[in-house]
């Protein structure tokens, strides 16, 4: 009984600020890694991007941060509260400005990607808009969306791959890249790049038209769709009105 009481006294709690999470599976991975440590009980909240950890024994907050970083995410202790009201307000404004800048960058990425993707979607879905060499214009417009617009997903997927893990970003990156790479193959080697090539609208895939079909609209529109979700999610986290 005494040992149990001593253990309770020795238990400490800390709240860590976590960065780099993109979906609930990220929070689950971090939580699982932390709970594997002896004497550690952790709960990770994806919405607030924070982890509440109770630890004991020789474990320290720096050990917890090291585990999170080894999992592929950033972590830090919360900023200590400032006694001076003016300084506290300044610190809060700075944090809010950083969040606003993040939302602004995401909105810029979303708007540019959407503007580039709309013509690609229209040309791919409406045969009447497919003029000679339209597919090369579609490639020109879709490539920045796939490479730059989806860069956050590619970056997160690469980080997860380095840690032998897969998240929703991995699926997005693989799907978008596969559609784009197939389109490159079809354009340069499959006959889809011929000046008079046309692509009809079909609800079901056709075996005969496979090599001549490109999926640039899928790669770009999926990127825009996911970016819009990330934007509204980031907007909600800042507490601002949409």
C-alpha cells in the first residue's frame, strides 16, 4: 500500500503541443507510442493538437518530446503563462497571427489549385471543349496542382514513409501521383497525346480505351477537394468565422 501511495505522489502530468498531425490516425499513432513507455499514460487530441500525459519514474518531458519527434511529428512544452497582462495579450496575438498566416497560406494554395483545376475538369468531362492538343493544356494546368498544390500531402507521406507508417496523406499522395503518372504515360507512350485525340465521358471504365485515357482531372480535383477540407478545418481551429 505504501509503494502505491509513493507511486501516486511521484506521478506528474504535462500537456504537450504537437505539430504535424493531419488526421486522427496521426493522433492514434502518437498516443500508442507514448503509452508504450513505462509509467506513461497519454491521451492525444487531434482537434486541439495537444497531448495530456501522466508519467512517473525516470521519464521526463524531454523523453516524451523525443518519442513524439521520433514518430515523425513536432512537440513542445506549452508556453508558460505570463503574469503581466500586456505581455500575455501580446503572446496571444502572436499565436493568433501565426494561425492566421497558416490559414492564409492554405487558402492561397486552395484558390490557385481550384482555378487551375476547373478548366481541366471541364475539358475532360465535356467532349465539345476538346480542341486539338487540349490534353497538353490540361497537363500544363494540372501539373502545378499535383506537384505544388498537393505538396503538403506528399511531404507528410514521405515523412510517414521514413518512419514506416501510413496515414490518410499517404493514400492521397499515392492516388494523386498515380493518376498523374498514368496520364504522363498515356500522353507520351499510349497515344493520348496525338493532336486529334478525344476522350469521351464514360460512367464505367472501358478495356478498349484504357491506354488512351488520361486522369488529370481526377488528380487535380481530388487535390482541390482535400485542400478545401483542410482549409475549413484549419479555419475552424482558429475560432474565426468562415
